[in-house]
């Protein structure tokens, strides 16, 4: 198991728990999508996994290490790209020389390939790059480290449409059975066809943790001109031409699940969603 969290509690202020008895298990070989509203605790959870924040109680084990100890053998297998980041006022070659010693499997040839595909300049100080170029540089470097755990907080912020497409291709190509990628994002449509399983965090609790095959087995989306009776659907949104309606997939129809629609359905109808997927566990 890549990440094991059990009974974890964390608070920023005494008596104001953000997490209370949180449980989460993540296996290698997956690109996890971590979704949630603002303030749900996504970034805090990522920092706890990365050892940047410390739990007040409970267990957090990452690659068989305690993250808060920040041991070298743990850090060399972790690359964390936060939403807000800092790059030193040095040129690219200097940056490579400074940081590659921390990652023994860093592949310079692979990095150069990523740099070319992201159309990054190779001269000038890094501080002269735009926000989007800086983000692409960190993404290229992180993928080239070949570290086992890559954590990305809002990775597509600042990227234009062609770069988002290139990013998805490179990320999928870099995945293998030994690596785990965690992507926290509000831009779920940027990540469709890439993230799987889906984890939804709300008010400090994991309220949804399912792979897409299970989602499509149990949920279906249809475009309808008119709404069915309220007890016949889980969630609906008005769209051009009618309504996008999410229902329980009782007929085992194969439909494409819109991740934004799924997120809103889980947030707005969590008890019914939990009942549907708990039924699967009980029938297993």
C-alpha cells in the first residue's frame, strides 16, 4: 500500500477539528483525483501526506515512512507541486544542478523531452518565466524525477488549452505500477479520462472513494427533455436542450460520467450515494 491513513485528526485551532478520525488507503499504480469545495481540506490533506503538516493523532504512513520525520529516503520518492510555489532566480541548468542530487533516478534525457514538448525556453532566469511556464517547468521536472509519489495541487492552473492536453498525455505516459499520482483540482473537466479513482472530500470527511468502473456500474447519465419524478433521479442540471440527469444505473447501461456532474451529485445527495455504493459492498 502506498498511503495508509487511519483515525487521523488535525486542527489548525484548538477545538476546531478539520479532520476527525479520517481513514484513507491509496494503492500504487493509480492517478487519484482529489475533489472538494473550497475549505474542504484538500490542500491540508496533501500537506499531511507530504510531511509539511503533522497530524495531532492517528496514523499516517506513506511508502512505509512517517511523513513528518522527513527522512531522506522518503523525500527522494516524493515530489510536491503546490498551487503557489517559489522558483529561485537562477538559470535552468543551475536549477537542475541544485535539485537533481535529491532525486537519484532523475532522467535528464526525459526532462529535456518534457521541456521540448512543453515548449519551454532553456535560457534566462527562471524568475523571468510566466506563471504558466514556471508550472510547466515544475511538471516536467517532477515527472523526470521518477519518484514514486507525485502530488499535484491544481496543476492545470495557468496552463493554456494545448498545454493541458499535452500535460494529460505526459502524465499518463509517466504512470507505471510503482508510482502514485494525486491530483487535487477544481478543474475536473481538465482531468477527465485521466484521474481514476475519484476521492471527494467535504467538511473534513471522505464522502466518496470509488474507481470509475464502479461509478459507471452504479450510475448513469441521460440527457432528457423533461425531468422525471424527483424520486427517480439523484441529481439534475439544466443544460442546452433539456436536463442532464444522473440516476442509479439499475439497467447496467454503459454511459459516460461527467465528473463535474458526479461531484455535484455526491455533494448534494451524499446519503443516497453512500447507500448505493454500500449496497455493492454488502452484496459482494
